[in-house]
């Protein structure tokens, strides 16, 4: 659910964020996760707190996961905490930004999977070198990876999160990959399922869910429906601001 440059960003009130749990909890206070006047929830969310700073975000395509990243970024900005975000959105700008090409590598020489895996290790090194509190957000770090490769990345994340830097307030991983998630479930990470449908109560339940085929047309329809609901909120924010400025 990408947004054009002319669309307003989600409005963010004052928040208090001190750890992974409070970060997720504050995100879920926003209208995007609550019923509107018609009883529709733009982004249905199911949250189970964990015991480590790792937040696992899962859900079907068009469930609002990428928009959740934007919300995390804005909340981090509000509380003056750096959000190190590594996502496909950033990756798509490589051809326009030479510096990002150096960060992600050149896919003419390295495979997509290799570049994805290297961004996990690069992100870890970035956290280890930071001197201020921060949040790191990996949006689908398994892109292009085989199941074996995704499981390997999961082990790297597991080892990192066993003893994360004191200044790493939270690490968010958005993924569809069960092999990746399986590798670090022993840490008891926070579990956030977005998008509704048949919601597995726990992360272990999610790992056991069978594959159910979804037609591309259904994904497109759901994405447009969710976009409309989110856009209604953004339009309301814009109108409120315009009225406020007109006074």
C-alpha cells in the first residue's frame, strides 16, 4: 500500500516509548487500528507481548505491514529516537541514489538473496556502532532468499537479539518467512499479526498454519479496500489541519 508524495503522513500525537512493548502499544492507539464510524477497522491487529526487544510482524499481503513501518518511523521521530529502516521502498531508490547502491550492493553482481542477507548483518553492525537509543526496522529481510537462506538469517537475528546492544530499544522484523521466524522463536519475541482473517493466537500457531491459495485479484481488491480506509483517516487529518490553520 504505497502512498504518493502528495499524501499527508499519519498524524502522530505525543507518545512515551521506552521499549519494544510500549512502541507497539503506542502504535496500536492510533485510529488506523480502531473501528471507524461504520465499524470497519482499517488495519486489524492482534498483539501478544514477548520477553525480548524483537517484534515479529506478520500477516497476508495487503494487510498494512508497510504502513505500520511508516507509523513506527513517525513515532520514533516524535520521541526523538532514530529509526533505522531497511525496506524494499528504500531498495527501489537505488537507481536514483548512488549512496544507497553502495549500501545494498549491485544486483548485477550479487544475487537478491545475498543483498537481503547482507543488509541484516549490516543493520546489526549499524546498531552496534550507535551511541544513542534507536529502533531498527527490517521490512521483509528474506526477499530473494531460499528457505535455507532465510533460516540462516533467522539464526543471525537470534544470536544478535540474545544480547542486543543496550541502546537498541527495539528491533522490528516484518516477514512472510516461517523458516526465518522459526529460527528465533526460543527468544519469545513480541508477536503482531496485522490484517485480520483467521488470526493465529500465538506465533507458534502462526508457524503451523497451512498454506491457503489466494487469487491475485483478491489481493488487489483487499489492498484497495484497506488503502481507502486508511486514506479516509489521512483525509480527515488533512481537513482538520486546514480548518485549524484557517482560524
